[in-house]
């Protein structure tokens, strides 16, 4: 694969802390920067704060201290800023979370129409194009619960892409899928990365991480234990803990 | 869901026989002990009567009562649903003030005897407010055709103002229960659906309107229909303020004819026809909704 040219920083997270009401500190002074077109893979044991970090990035969780700036917009208490950031940051969840009362097409069109204020026709055209991209244009008029898990997740990716986000967050997008469906979703994600989408991917799919990831963070208890290129972490981890974790899941 | 097979046990048989025996005894007492003279033949004319002028059958007292009950319940439920939706949204609002409004409304209504509510609202609404708003003058000034339509949909001009007061009272009363149905419906929506909507950048109002409420409606349609049935039953209470619905007509008729048992058995049957047929439809609706869900 030819070396990818990364752009300037698009996400800056500086010393963010997050403690839940039950006293669990999910993130401790967590800092990282993500550059345009970069694919950052985050790994770590269960409960290490991976999801919390992603959820903080689009304001689903509020941080206690530190700062997050995405494409020049600070994520602060201002409602407009938060909505602005959510427009630019797409998120894909482990459990798809499609809207069950809407057809696949309407699921993908909804936010384009309400948030991007597109006309119905324009939104439908974009949605169809995206459904072709994720390989299920024929399901446009089907309701989500008539689809397989893999198909649902691809619709969820199309739905997030429909907002034309600058960044995509994937939180264990394949963890709830049957093994035979994981491939089709990873394929879509791989294509997206090749098109130059900036992505943060929380995953247990180490093959994917190694092939697509530009950088990898191994975190534990809300802190970065080690970061570097995936190859370096796999073949030559600097911390004992990293090697141990990777040897366990491989 | 596990469906238990219904089996008739010996206890059921004994209880059944006991109930039959008691019913037979009561009937016997009425027929013999009280020397009651049944006169069922007198009842049908109060359901429908033959109108010489119009040359056809028209509803009489009891059926007029049925129609008033239906009007009250239908409009009452529609109004109550609007009110319940607004208050339900208040109940789950981020603003403490809104939550307090919703909470106060529900607790106030549910913890007062409905009869007291009826009196309070009747004297407030029908008296000062209705006359201040000039409802009566307004209705009387309408064209004859509009009045006719109003009579068909609501009540005749002479009864319009009290009907409206009764309607609003009923709506406020039922609205409290619908508020709770709506609240429970909103809270039953999975966290993931909320998060996905937030993540797409929808504002709170947009996600409520486009995602949450449509889902809630699907889920609460059966309990809402159940509340409609309750409204039919509860509407009997406005007979106390002389709204001529089914129960009121029953009392009038009884006072005039002394056919106590015939009248109340007929009234019972009429209510049961209304409520049971609706119950059956609700059951159908529930099965239908569940099928489209899977
Ligand atoms: N809403 C919440 N309330 C309280 N504690 C929470 C909440 N969400 C997460 N936590 C706690 O915060 C810590 C980090 O959780 P998080 O979901 O970010 O972990 P994770 O790395 O994504 O784990 P997994 O691999 O299991 O998804 C955990 O200890 C978790 O129990
Ligand atoms: Mg997680």
C-alpha cells in the first residue's frame, strides 16, 4: 500500500477527564490528536474507557475537565457548538440503533432533511447512492428488522455518512455480528478508509487494525498505555502490558 | 411468552354454581318477594320512536344518551390525548419547571375524587369562564346550518356551554392518565435510539417529533384505546351536572316511569355493547401491531 498522506490535526483532545456519578473514572487525563485522513484504532480491555472516549468526542457524554476541539469548533457548553460538531462527526454503534419505524431509505434520509435541510428528492438521491456504496440498494424500502445484522450495520454506516461527516467514529461496529457477517461490514469500513475518511475505530478485529490502521492506541483504566503504528505494537511493544493484552486476544 | 392452558377446576365449578344460585335467588326475590311487575314492552319506545313529521324512526331518550356519551368520550379522549402528550413531554423535560408542572397536574388530578373535580371545574368553567368568553352568545349568533353541525358534533345550542364544560373537565381528568401513558411510552424507548438521533445532530425537538413520538404512538396505541374505553365509563359522572348522556337519561326515565330494573338493565346493556365491542377491537389492534413489529 502506498504511504498515505495525512493532513493537519482535525481532532484535538487535551487532558480530558470523565468520572461517572458512580465514582468510576473512565478517562484520566486522556490526550490525543487525530489528523485528517488518519485511521486511529483504539484497543483495550473491557471497561478501559474506549466507548467513553468516543462518546465524549460527539458530546454524548460530557467531560469533567480538559478540552476537545474538532475542526476548529470547541466542544463546550454551547448548544450550537455541540450540534455543529455532531453534524461533522458520524458515529456507528455496536447495536446499530436504526429507527425501527422508518424504512432503510428514510433512516438514511432523515438527518439530511432535518439537519442539512435538503429536499426530499435530493436526500433520497444521496441515500440511494450511499446504499449502493454499502451494497444494499435493493433494501431501500425494507424496514430495519427485516434485515440481517450485517445489513443493518451497513445501513447505520450509510446513515452516518449521509451527513457528509468529516470524521467517523466506530464503536465495536462488528462485535454484535455473527462471524459470517463481520467481513461485509469491515469491507465497507476499509473502503471508507481508502477514500480518505478520518476514522477512530474501537475494535477487536486485529487483522483490520493492522491492515487499515495508521496508528493504534492501547488503553487501560482510562489512560493511554502505549501508542504507535499497529505493526510496532504487534511486533515490538514497548510495554509489557501491551504485549500481554495482544497475545491474549490474538 | 408462556401461555398457560386454561383448565376448569372443581373450585371454578363450585364458584360458578354459587354465582348462578345467588343470581337466581335475587331474581326470584324481585319477581315474587317484591311483587315487581316487569314491563319490558315499555322500553323500546325510549330507544327509538316513530316521528310523524319526518316519517321515520328517530333516536329517543336512551339512544340520544348513547350518542351524547359517544360524543363526550370521543372528543374528550382526543382533547385528553393532546393535553396528555403536552404534559407527558413536560414530565420528561430537561427543565425542572416543566417537570414540576407535569408532576403537579398528574398528582393533583389523580388524588382528587373525580366528583369533586367535576364540581370545581363545572362551577369555574361553566359559570364565570364560559360567560366571560361569551360562548353562549357566540353559538347563538351562528347560522342555522352551523348550529346544526354543532348539534350533530357536540350538543344543541342551549346545552352547548355546559357540554363544553363537561367535555373540558373530562379531558382534564383523563388527560392525567394519558400523561402517564405518554411518559411511560417515551421512557420505554431504548437508549440507543436516543443516542443515534443525538449523534446525527438532531435537536431535541426534531428528534422528539421525527423519532421518539412516532415510536411512542406505535407503542401506546393499545393503552390509549383502553383509556378511551375508560372515558366512556367515566363520562357517566357528568350526569351530575345535568349533561344528558346515557346515565342521566336513565335517571330521568326511571323517575318518570318507575321501571327501575328494566331501565338499568337496558343502560347496563348499552354500556356493555359500547365498551365490550371497543375492547374486542383493541385486542385486534394489539395483535395487529405486534405482528408488524416482528
Ligand atoms: N453511564 C455510565 N454510568 C456509570 N458508569 C459507566 C457508564 N458508562 C460507562 N461506565 C463505566 O466506565 C468505565 C468505562 O466504560 P466504557 O464503556 O468506556 O469501556 P469500554 O472500554 O468501552 O469497554 P467495553 O470493551 O466493554 O465496551 C467502565 O468501568 C464502565 O463500567
Ligand atoms: Mg465499549
